[in-house]
């Protein structure tokens, strides 16, 4: 028996918290760019990409070569927050190729290795610098699973896992969340009303595109209005770019070109470039008031991630060529998804860039579509408050032919599942 070919060990020993493996019950053994292979040698197209942790695909050869060279010369794998050549090289490339061209002067804080660690640091720093407690988050937002970030997460099922009251966060409607309601005007009125019951906020916490919440996308007008409210009321603007950033919507940051400059920006997922654990918080310089070790994390010095992150930045962001490629693929994706959605009455195209999907109006239908896709060699998942949105998160490096092949599989699945639903209704 091949190692990893038996699934008995998972049922016998792994926690019931496991989730994705229930939808994709095979043992994966290899991956390259947008292709996965299982223990039986079957090929799958990956439209999940580690929930946007693999924007550059699996095992990019240049990142892999850089990492192998680093490991071979005994480069530090773990360095806490000590100075290392790998960290310095990453920071220099990040400053030169990401921050400076965008006229950003943010400090870089390395947190624990996951997105929720970066969000926790942002919430803590907002409260520390403003002396306030309340964070205003938004419906359908997802910011992490640790208690502070979970308090800002809307999903009832995720929140229930806390086993205790989640406090310190007020949830307001995201743009378009309530039909006929101007969410920005409502928020403005609530903050200006001394009897609204909302304390002066430390920060607003928002995703410009809600990844787990159903691919709801905020407009530039909404984000600019939110920034203006933050300035007026002495609050900070935190843009969680963990899933929507690192090129997923086109530019490196999802909010580029929208006329805002967030005070704090949590990053993770594809920041390492290769799927290695790595997270950071970008901080407006005057807000960097931490005392040494006041917020830390044992694995904030992941030398391997520094190496691959630098390699990714230098390969993909030295000029605007990669962004143009993403934008071309995004236009194609929009065209194809619009065509697919046309076959389902009431279906709606959601999202932006290479972070798009179809709201099928039914979680049951969306689940059956994803299951049919898997049967035909496509890994794809759902999102949204009722898991009704089929979400395309293909690697940004997916070849055009493979992107088309995956969308063909999706189209066929939507058609067949829709037909089965109609037959069952009759």
C-alpha cells in the first residue's frame, strides 16, 4: 500500500473539525501550478488554490529553486524576530517593488503565521492607539477564527464554535447587504446619533471583496465614504486584504485605484508565494507604538517564507505585466461566468478580478454543482451566507487553456444539476 493511499487513518485519528477533505475525499500526492494529482494518478484542475493561498499556483519553479538553495546552505528556518539575511532581502524587495511604487510608507509587522493573527494584531493596535474598544465590522465578513477576529466574523456557524460571548464588535450592513438601504448613509446616521447605542469606534474593519461571505464587492465610493467617516470620528480604517489581496483582484492590493489609504492592512494567504505560513500587518508609521515584544508570535520569523515571498515579488511584481495578465483572465472569467449564469433563472455574477463566482440562489444547488465538478476533475468550492455562491479562485498563473477547460466543466455541471433540479420539481 502506498503511503497516504488509505483514508482510514483520517477517520480514526484526525479531528472532526476537518472540512475540505469531506468534499474532496481522495489523497492528493502531487501538484504543479493549477493541477493536482491523487494517489490513483487522477488529474484535477484546482479552482480553490488553498482558498487564495496559492495565487501563483503550486510549486512555482523559481520559488522552489530559491527555497532549495536556501535550505541547502543551512539558511535559518526559524529566527523569531532576529535579523536574518532572508528577512532583510524580503523587506528590501517589498519596500522597493510594492510599497514605494504605491506611495505607501507603512511599517511591516510580522505576526503569527496565519491571517487571523494579523487581524488580531490590527484590532489590538487600533484599540491601543485610540483608547477605544468598539470595532465596527460588516455583515458577511470573515476575518478569522481566534476570539477577537471571530467577533468580527459574521458566519453564525463559525461564531457558535467559540463557546462563549463574542464582544467588542458591532456589525453593520455591508454595501448592498439590505435591499433598498444605503449602508453608508445608515452608518453615518448611527455614528452621528448620540443615542444610537454605538460607542465611538476604534476602527472600521472591512474586506473590499468578501471571500467567504459570498464575493460581495465594495465600490470605491463606499470605501472612500468609509474612510471619510473614519477620519471624521477619529477611527482607523483596517482593510483585510488576506484573501482579496496579492493580485487576486488584479493589482497587488485589492483597494488600489479606489482612492483610499488604509491605516492598517492585514496580509497572509498568498503573501509567502508558495503556500507557506506567513502573515504580516502593514501599519501607518505614526501608529507603530508597540513596545518591544508587546505583541509577538513564536513563528513570526519563518525564514523559508521570507525566501519564497521575496522570489514571488521579484518575479511577478517588478513591472505591471503580471497585473495585465490577471486583468485579461478576469475579463475572460467574467464573460464565461455571465454565460453560465444565464442558464439559471435569478443567478447573479459576483466578485471582482480573479475572485468571481455565481450566486445560484440555493446552497443545495451550489453543493451539487461542486460535487459534479469534482466527479469530473475540477476542485471548486462555495461561499456565502447559505453557501449558495460557487466561487472561482483559480491560481492567477493558470494557463488560458486550462482555465477554459475548468470553466467548461463548471458550465456542464451547472447545466446538468439545474436540469436535475427541474426534473425533481416536476
